[in-house]
């Protein structure tokens, strides 16, 4: 079967357009290559079991791995522990800082959300209470 040169040209152009339309993009377009996770996923401080937790100062550094940046950190206990609202890049970290205000809570759960709406949590709690 013989094809005309204009039909061959049209087929080559169509193939080139199809190939050009499927490549490129970054993680935001292609999806996260590694599942979103944090390390450590649980951090804590130690005061006596049953005692109010009144920690002050920097507690721990948490690293964000996987997922797609930027990352938003949701903190329901801003009067107890402060963290940045956003972390820009995969592999970056944030530091938890205690304000000195007391809490009787068993734990505070921070939620890290990536640009693709994937979520992981960081649990912050009194490690002495966990032993009882």
C-alpha cells in the first residue's frame, strides 16, 4: 500500500504533537515520587506523670520527606507550642518551640499538608505520661 507524501507528513506531525504533549512537568504535575512522611512522627518532653506540662524553649526538629512542597503546618495548640505555618521544600525541617504555657493534654497533634493535599501528623506529648 502506497501513501502520499502529504499523508506521511501529516502522520509525522501528528506523532510529534502527541509526544510533545505528554512530557515535562515537575512533581506538582506528575504527583509525588515519594509518599509524604515526617521524621520523627512523635516527639515529646518529660515531666512527672500526671503533672501539668509546662515545657519552655525548643523541643525538637521535625524533617519533612516526600510529598510535594510547599507544606502547610496546622497547629491546634498555638498557645502551647509554636511552629512555622509553612515549610517550602522537601527535606526541610521545622522546630517546635514551647511557649511555657501549661497543658494537661495527653498529646498535641500537628498536621503537615503538602501541595497535593496529602497529610501526615506529628504527635507531641509528655513521654512520662505515656509510661503510666
